[in-house]
C-alpha cells in the first residue's frame, strides 16, 4: 500500500471540515478597519471588530507609529534578552504599568503569547490551575503547557470553583479567568473570585483582553470596575483590541515582571515587538485618558444595540444583559450560522459566522460587536438587516 502524499492527507482533512460546515477562509479588507470597510469595490458595515474605542485608525496612533519608525527603524533584530530591547520598549512598559496603576509591566508580541508565557512560567509541577470552562484558547493552551494539574470549573460558577478549591490541594494554586469572555460577552464575577482566592490561599490571574478600555470608570477594565486592582496578582491585557495597536502586556509586582522576563519562554525566545507597536501603545494609553468621550459613545452604542436585539427576541435574537460590547447570536448549527452570515453579507453587513473550535459544538453563532466609531444609523441599519435575515431563516 502506497503512503499517501501530504496533499492527499490534507485534502481528506479539508473535506471533513467542509462536510462539517467548518471550512473557513479570511475575508481580505482593501483598506483600514473601521465602522465601514471595503472589500474589492464594495463597502460594508463592519460589526465584527474588537476595535471597541475606534482607535485603530486614529491619526495620533499613526503619527506615533511613524515617529517610532523614524527614531528606531522597522524592527528590533533580536529578542529582548539578546539585543532587542530598545528604549521605546522600556518606555511602553512604563506607560503600561502607569496606566494599570501597577508596579511594573512586560510587553509580549501577542495576547496569546502573554497567556501561555504567564501560565507555563508560573504554574509548576505540583501546582493546580483552576480555569473557567469558557476561557480563551490561549489560556487553555497555557494550562496544557504548564506542568500543573488543571481543574476546570463551570462557567462563572463560584460554587463549583469553591468546591474544586476545597477538593484540589497543591503547592501553589492559581485561579485564571478572562474578565469579559470573548464569544459570549459576559463578565466574570471578579469580586467573588478574589474573595474565594483570599479564603483558600490561591493566586488570581485575570485576562482583561476585552475589558481594557471598555469597562471601569476610567477604562482600566474589569479589575477597576470591580474594585479588585490591588487583589489581582497577575493582569494580562492586549494592545490589539480597544487600544487599536498590536501586541500585549502583563502587569503586576516588580518581582513578577522580573521573573517573567527570565522564565516566560514566549518572551525569551521571541523577537521583540517592532518599535512601531511600542510607540503606538504609548500613545494609545494616553488617548484613553484624553478622549473619555469614546467610552461614553461606546456605552450609548451598546445600549442601542441591546435594546434593538431585545425587539428581535421573537426571531431568536434573545436578550443581552452583559456590559461588554459583544453580542452573541447563538443559532446552533454550523450551516445555519454560515447561511445567516451570508445573508448579511449580501446586504452589505460583515459579521462572519463563528463556529467550532472557536465555540463549543452546537453553539455556532454570529458575534456582533459595536464600537465607539459606529453611528446610531449604523446600528439601526444592522438591526434592520438582521431582522430581515432572521425572518427569512425562520
């Protein structure tokens, strides 16, 4: 029997994905991201971006990036511990620490690398990680890369978390959660998690990816909103969502950051983020404080979208009580989600279908997001299109 070629093996696997309604391809935008985007010659309303504050196309960010390139060049040429640490990296880390009101910060090339770096470095053999069932893939993979035992608690279920804390003993115990869950839009009960951690002697790691810039009186995320800033041991955040840039950072105590600098493999063995990203990050932190009206507009748009979706409840849209800018419309089947996304696309609205493995089997959905850059008319239009599309799919 002849050994199949790699192409034959992959063709079979791609066929399996297609039959399961899971074959995907990226949509290529012909221009900057924003509330309206161009694909070829067509303009679309975009309701799938994580650019919550509408900063990705902000001229001040672009200017800061250009200034950084002019001063430091396009790339750093090495990892941070070799020769890739530029002054602008240190300045961005100081800005991140100041923004989050923490002692110190460390930059990572991406939120994915930040989470796997933190978990694999901190949680060692004999430890236990308590992880929310709906945590992001980067957290799941970070748990797998660590040598610690994993205990998964039911989504946002403090009673189940406490049961596991009482049952699972370890040298060190780590509770890890997202603040805002990326596919459901709901928020973790951070106050209750911190209280349980204090009672049972556990450390708390919080991923603020979808909360930074969105939640809290000054946009410092869920830890600010819940009053747990001083109680969360490790705070992970991304620069690529509400802050409009690229990369990620971790903040906490000085010893934590020094340890991660020496033990987080995704930091040690990665070329440092390009100067342009660091320069834009510094400006983004400043913009969050200089332009608080963006959070106000985002709040208004969230309320408008939530109220509109409630009116579509009879068509299966459901009600959304979360405080985030994420509105999941769970339709169940992969093919139904793809058909619904296709109907919206035909009407000039870009909201791709979200299917496994991004979400659990049987929970395929449209994940709508609003940003500060959307107008009220934009939201009304997408609600009208969604209403017609749901009626047609009923």
